[in-house]
């Protein structure tokens, strides 16, 4: 019994925590549900509306407004779940307060309760339990033993869902009127809801429940987003506290360095100030004595004349008039109002030396910068630099540097007042850039700031950089640092360049032994920036670390799983991490796991759906779909990550949306598809569904022209890199 009482108390506490109104702090009275899903007493909500100037209802907790129905607060939806909690509370109180529960159903109240009916919400004895089981009246009632109740108090004492009774006809409401969205009984069909579409609740409940639960999908995602945001906010809070501490330490350290140099000068200035102050005070004291004399003279004059007039005879007054008036005029004429103005002022100020002012400006300013991390080529972008103290503000200096062209874009700095400055600029080329911000000649914390400049697809096609003097560049790709990786067929090496085109290093392992390369035809990178190389001459797939160390090498000549005949294209699927290798003469695509163990392959020779005629390259999009350029079939085919055929686009020709010898493919971060065409010497751009967007390039050797473009890559900003096979160069387009 004691254990049951303890469990009941614990369950009761959990329930009662949910039964208090946050406004009146009392148990709910006529609880009503707001649009934000918070619940309050009806009278509390009526008070809120009454005290609102516009008569609106705003949630006291989250401040979200709830539209009032025509009938006012009473017309809001009742919070039926709260009523259920009150029923649970009453039942739990009975368990807690009674050492021996009596039957609440029969007249023999001395009988001991042994079970609980969830429909009746009453404790019943053995006899009533038998009646519940045998009588048709109690059909569908769920009766549980007290032992079972003790095991899961809250769930088992919760009232079982039953059909309510119609308030108009006193019949069970077992039907649901679809147009009205109301529960109805059989009589309602005839009298009130005639000709309305209705269905049995039991038959339609699951579909409606599914609809309700499906509607919660976006809410669950938003809840996950808010959970993540709160974690991020807590993390940022801690970061700011830590960062503030570091700045404070830095400030103290810097000012300690200059404070020692200022102490001596401070003493001199304080002594000078003290002497000057005493001199001013002495001067003011002397002036005060002069003013007091003037005050005494005029006070005596007034007193003498007024008393003489008051106490003297008319004759006496007239007798002295001439002399007194003369003296008064002399007194008035000799009065100088300037004598009353303080000769000393408080305009003394501390004027530091030029060097001191310079040092103070260097050490005494705190500023915050807000730099947009994304921009669009050709469009104005505005960044901000705000000083915490306007009086210490210094106009910042800024410039935007393209990491591809290494050229600077002019930045215009404009003061907005109150220590805030606008830094505006218009990037001329797409790609990774850096914004350098300086104050007083020193770069602010975080500078240079990364700025990803996006290239609009309709503006794409201008050459912004060229890497020349390559030896038959067959393929190009990029790593996360923006380095350009090029497979050079003629030299048998893989060259790695900086974003600005400076050569950094090479993978030069020419040979036929394991780990060596004979004809490095295609390159790609995985999520760890490891470099994957398709070695066509040795029929192998190799994986190198970013530093060039061999990680793995798989494949040999043949047609068995994991073997190649003419491997010529590779990509890493960012969704599943698997590696896809195109085999041109085997007319298939091999799938390898991330550790380069063989997984499966798909495709066969032909022109049907899912078949290939010399496939040349492969790429994947954000959802993991796989795109294969079908060289001689002049098309692009799209597959599921496992190789299931989805769709195709393109046909042979030179018009918009047509293809000729498509030799390379890539997909950008917006799922746009770029196809390099050997036959048309151009790059065509499509949506992932195959809708043609634009093309650029023509046959030739001038900038922007191609001689057999055979490799293509695109960065996060939409900058396109094309290996111009016949012209021995890589051209970069924005």
C-alpha cells in the first residue's frame, strides 16, 4: 500500500504540474487553447482582452496574437486534454489518499476495489468487474487490475477515449460531418446535417489522424531547427564570453605597456594642473572681494537714501537732494557689469601630444565588423564597421581581393554617424575572394574575411584567368581549399595549382608498379580532400592523400567486377560517399565503396534507357542522383545512386539543348548541369531536369574559345573551370 501511495504521489505531482494557469497560478478554469497552443483560463484571457487597447488577444508567454471568434474568448477551442488531466488527477488522489480503496460502482461500498474501469473512471470490485464483462451495456469498457494500474499509473488511469453524446439528441456521436468538421449523431443526419457528406468516426479516424500527424512534419523540422539554433546560440554565448575575456586581457596588456610611459608625464601634468587651478582660485577670490565692495556700496546707498526719505522732514530731504542725486549718479556711472563676470573659466582642457593621440587611437578603439560572406558578381554589396565608442572611431580602409585573379576591387567607405561606417563594393568576378579591413593601419580581428562571390548563370562566359603551358590537360577538379588539380596526359602527372594559378606541387609517380601512374586521365576529390586518379594506362583507380601519399590502388585490366577496360571518368557521391568510375569500352559504370572496395556496376552497350555507347564521364547532384555523359549517344542519362534509370536529356546536334560528343560533366551546388562538348567546342548548361539554360564557347584558340574541351569543374560560387585539351590550357570562366 505504501508503495502504491508513493507511486501515486509521484504521478500526481507530474499531472498537477500541468494543471496551473500561468496567469493566475491557480488550477485551470474553463481552459482555452490559443493559436500558439498555449492554454489559459477563460477568465484570464477575458481580462487580457479587456485591458488591451485594441481589444486583441495576445499570448502572455510568447506574445503571438490569436484571432478572436465572434463569440469572444468563450468561442475559442476548449483544451480537452486539460479536462482529461483533471480526471486523471482525481483518480490519482483516490489512490493516494485511501489505504483501502472501496468499490465506487455498486451499493456495497464496503467491498474492496480490485480493478479500475477506464471508461467509467471508477474503481470497482470483483462483482462489478464480472458485470462489466458479461453485460452488453459495458461492452468495450477496458478493465485493468490494480496491480496493472500500479505499474503504469498515469497511462492506465487516463480515461479511455469514448464517443461523446450529442447535446441535442442525447445519442452517441459516432459520425463525422466532413463539410462542418463536427461530430454528429444519427438524428443529426436527418435534422441538422441533411445532405452533408459524413462518415463513421471509426472508419475515418485513422486517415484524419494521419493528416494531422503529417501536418506536424514541418513543425518537427522547425523544432529540430530551433533545438540546433539553441545549441548554436549557447555555443556562441560561450564563445563571446571567452572572446570578450581574451580581448579584455589583450586590452589590459597593451595599456599596461603604455601606462608606464605615461605615469611620469601624468605626474607633471597633475602638478601643472594643480598650480593653474590654485592661481585661478586666487584670482576668483580677489574678484569676489571687489564684487563684495561694490555690493556694500550700493547696499549702503539704498539704505541711506530710503531711510532719509522715511525719517527726514520734507525740508531735510529737499536740502540733501542735489548732493545725493549726484552721488547716486556717480555710483551708477562707475559700475562696470563686466566686473561681475567670473574672470576665470573652466575651459582648461587636456591636449595630448600628437604621438599620444596616435597611440590612443591605436590602442583605445573597439569595433565590430559585419561582413556578408556571400555576394553576387556585378551587384553592390555593403559591409559595416561599427565602433563601440563613436568618439574613438577612425574611418576604416578596405579592399576586396579575388583569390582567382589576385586583383583588388575598390571599396567605398562612407560614415553613417555614431561611429558606424559603410563599406560598399561591387565584385567584378565570381569565385572565392577576401575582404581586408584595416583600422589605423592595423587589420581588424578576422581580416581577411572570406567572401564567396556567386556568378549569375546568365552572365557566365567571361574568361577571368587562364593556366597555360599544360601538356594535354584531360581533366580538372577542385579541392576544398580552392586549389586546381589537373591531370596532364602527355606528361603523365597530376599538377596542383593555387587558386590564382601558381603551380604548387605535382603527383609524379610515372610507371606501372602499384601506386604509379601511366596515363592519369581523370581526377576527383573526396570529402577528405583525398585525390582520386583514374589511371587509364594501368587500368587502375588510385587514391592519394592531399599531400600526395598513396592510400589505395584498385583495379586491373579485365571485365570482371572491379576490373577496367577503358576507365575514363570518376566522381565521388557526396550523399553516400561512394565512388563511381565510368568504363568507356565496357559501356558501364562501376560503383566502389568509400574504401575503394568493389560494390556493384550498372549499364550495358546499346541506345536504350540505361544503356551506353562509350560513356565518358560521371557526376552527382545534392540528392545523390548520378549523371552520365553518353558520348556516342549524344545524351546525358540520370540514375539513382544505385544505378536505377530515371531520365535522360539531350540529342545529337548543335542547336540549343543539343549535344555533340559530350565528354565531361559536372553539377554545381544549385544542381545545374554543365556539359563540355568536344564536337561543338562549347559548354552547355542545363537544369537537373534537362531544361537548357545557356551555352558558351566556340572553336578556336582565343580566350573563351576551345579546341576539344575535355574536362570541367565548377566551384561553390559558380565559377567554371574547363580543361581546353587541344589548346593545352585550363580556362576559368565567371
